[in-house]
C-alpha cells in the first residue's frame, strides 16, 4: 500500500488540482442549476401573473361593455319617463290625435287607479317601487291597420306599457260605407313606472278616468 502511495506521490499535485477542478465544476453546475430553477420558477410565476392580468383585463372590458349597455338602456328608459310620475294626459292626447286622424266615431278608453306591484324580485331596491296602471280601450275600427296606429300612438307617449289582452272581432253587420266600422276592439294595457316608495302619497290622487271620442 505504501509502495502504491509512493508511486502516486509525483502525481499528488495534479490529482489534487483535478479533484479541486471537479469539485469546482460540480459547484458551478449546482449554482447554474439553482439559478436556472429559480429563473424558471420566476418565469412560470410571471406567466401566471400575465394570465391573471389578461383575465382581469378581459373581465374589465366585459364589465365596461355591460355598464355601457346598461347605461344606454337606462337612458332610453329615462327618456321614456319609465322613472318618475306617469303622464296620463299625454296618453289621452296621443289617443285623441290618432282617433281624429283615423276618423273613428266610436272610441272610448278608461284608466284605473295606479297601484303598487307587490312583489317584483328580491334584487329590486327597497327604496324603489314598481307601479302599474291599467288602461282599457273599447272601440270600433274601420280595418285591422287602425289597431297598429293606436298602438304606435301609445308607443310615442311617455312611460312604458305592455298589452295584457287584446281582442279583434269582425262585426256581423257592416254598413255599406267606407267610413263604417268593420271591426270591434277590446284591449287591456298595463302602464308601468318606477319611483321612490316615499312618493306613494301621490299614487291614489288619480283615480278612475274614462273618456269617449
């Protein structure tokens, strides 16, 4: 054993340098691997953050579009005076103008007192209330197109409405005159407005109303 070590003695310096070189190389590789792993982890984290930011940006764009659409819908409803007091006078004016234009000789409408809709959903603000007013129309028309003219005249009026029920029936006896009615119309409409619940004192001020043309 000593002889073997003696033979290696001349190479001791070279072997030492070789071992140190290998250790240094291993240290360099270890440091490089550590830094590479750290960089890779940071890069992966950056990709995740970028994906999160992209998703948040996309959500913001979607939210902006939703808000813009809601804003447009709100402005449109506001222009129609969906918020605030109803305008019964304008309803009557629009109907009277249309009846005179169509030359209808038998036309009447009635408006019942406004009432609050009891339940419209849990998400609706407690400070706001939805109010409904029923209108009934009973008339004799010259032809079917008169109904569309009446409907369009009400669409021009403030506030919003939907048609609850409508019945058109052809008259059994028709006079031979171009201005004689040929169709009877019976229609029920519901007008809607939204306003603060504090304003309900004004709701019952306008009771049943009926007018003949």
